[in-house]
C-alpha cells in the first residue's frame, strides 16, 4: 500500500514538473510569436549595437558633430562644428552649441522650454527648436530609438539597395500630433544587413525630396555603437543616388550611466 502511494506521489510530481516546464516554454514561444517581423529585425540590430537596457541606462551623452553641406555641383555650401550635450536621466536637459564666423549659437531644451540663442540673445523658441533637438537625438540613437513610443514599424522584406546590397527594409512612420517625442511626420526606411542584422543605412522622405543616409563607420563607446562617419545623398523614391548632399563626422563621445 505504501509503495503504491509512493509511486503515485512520484508520478504526480513528474507530471506537475513537466507540465510547468512545458507551460513556461509555451509562454516564451507565444511571446516570441507575437513579435512582428519588423520588431524582430529591429531587436536583432539593437543586439548588434549594444542592448536596449544599456541605452535606457544612459544618464548623459556628449559628442562633437562636424557637418558639411554640398551643392549639386560639388561646391561646399556650409560647414559646421557643434558640441552636443544630452542629460537624459533622471531629468532632461539638452544643450547644443556652435560658432559661425564670430557669432555664437546655443540651443537649450528641457521638459518646459526649447530656446535658441545668438550671442546670448533669444532669437527663437517653441516647437521648431524642439524639433531640431528631437531630430538630433533621433539620428544618434538609431536603432535603439526605433522602439520609441508611437513608432509604427512595417517590414517591407528584402530589397536590393543601389543594385549592390540586399537588405532587410523597415518602414517607420510618426505622428507628432499624437506623440510629443516625435519631431516630424517624415517617413523613414531603415536598412539592415541581411546576414548579421547590422544597421547599414536609412532613407527619409522630407517633402518634396528623398535622402539616402549611409553609415560608413561606427565608434564603440561604453559597449554601444554610435555613428562615426555618415554621408547623405539626394536620391529618388527608389533610393537611387543623384548627388552627395552632406557629410557628417562624430567624435569625442562621452557617456555616463545611471547605474555607475
């Protein structure tokens, strides 16, 4: 009798163990199956560039950005060197500063103000200044910021880019009227390596023109990938290059985390 009871207890224990195990595995599989193809591609790219946990742990981020705008004939339209300082957590405070000839410019932004100064005099404030700040942080934060609230991601499949590279293409749309963290309604397409998932380039429609932005190199800073050299081309709706419109260089990254 005792042996029968013992055998029954052991049998029930095994059943409960495997039932819980399979239940947990099913929950994991169900959670994975809920992810859209677009989200899977983006998460893979984020893992290549660092982790979303590390990105969300950034307290301050600083870097120097040099840019050059070019005309269609190749002549230089303008050149600029800016210092970007982002205090993101626990409170937001952003400063972007630069000098043109003998004039100094400064943008300041936090949860309550967005202002632009020229030689210490206020020259602009409000949504337009805020949009400049959001756009700057957006560019530096891809692919991490593709997980921002309100971003609508659509997987467009494998595409042949410039008749050379076959990439995963993700379409991203935004609605600044509904989401304060969105800067414009520009439509974006992001391209990821079909083999390792790395973020390669992007295309944006800023009415009435298209631009193709290529990442030529990255800098690894505190375990996160950030752009080092980028080039932007005026292109058509198919991503075919027409002429080099801009060049960007990023350097002197400095990062501090909340947890350190």
